């Protein structure tokens, strides 16, 4: 009987490679924190790209911006959001990066370092990761990137 137990235990030791190892960390990363917490609606509307951190592009472009910001922006319901003309591609790029900045991404390019350093709401998050962003923020960033890719903007200012 002892021989069988020893052989059985040796057999298990030799088969360890076929046994699935437990996952290192199966828990998803904690969601990133938006800078909107604690901001007034007036401040959010003043830098309206921040709305893209929590609300869909489609909702904002189909009247959502008007509804939320008309009390703070006299033209919120008169003009198309985010632009009443064909926008510059750089505007879409800035809006896309504003989404990331709204969750604390640090930037390598001097253009975005400078742009977001001027924003009172911008705070770098050393734990920032794209995979912590909510789905709506990721979808909006992809949408803005696609608008540029599809040429639905002007590459450079006229003139």
C-alpha cells in the first residue's frame, strides 16, 4: 500500500506541468478616476471636451451639449457642438487627448504637456492605464481618431 501511495504521489509530482497554474491576478484593474468628480457643471462646460470622459459623442452631438451647457454658454443651443464648421483635425486630436488627460494620462509630447499643464483640473495619475478607462471614454477616443482617419476634418487652417 505504501508503495502505491508513493508511486501515486510521484506520479502527481511528475504531472505538474499538465495541471493548470492558478491565474496570477484575475481581478480587473480598478477603473480610472475622472477629474469630473467635484467639478461644477459650469467648469465642465467651459472645457467641454471633458464631457467626452463620461458621455457618448453621439449623445453630445445630438443635443446633449445644449441640454447640459445652455445655462453657462449662451450659444450652446445655437451652434453645432463641437464645431459649427468643418473642424481642424488638430481639434479632434486635442479632444481625444483631453479624454485621456481627464483620467490622468501623462504626455510625452511638449504640445500636450503644455496644453494640459495649463488646465486647473489636470492631475497626472502615475497609475494611469488605458485599460482602466470606461467604455464610453474609449469609444469616444476611437470615434475622434476615426473622424480624422476618414478625413472629416481639415488638416491645416486655411490661408
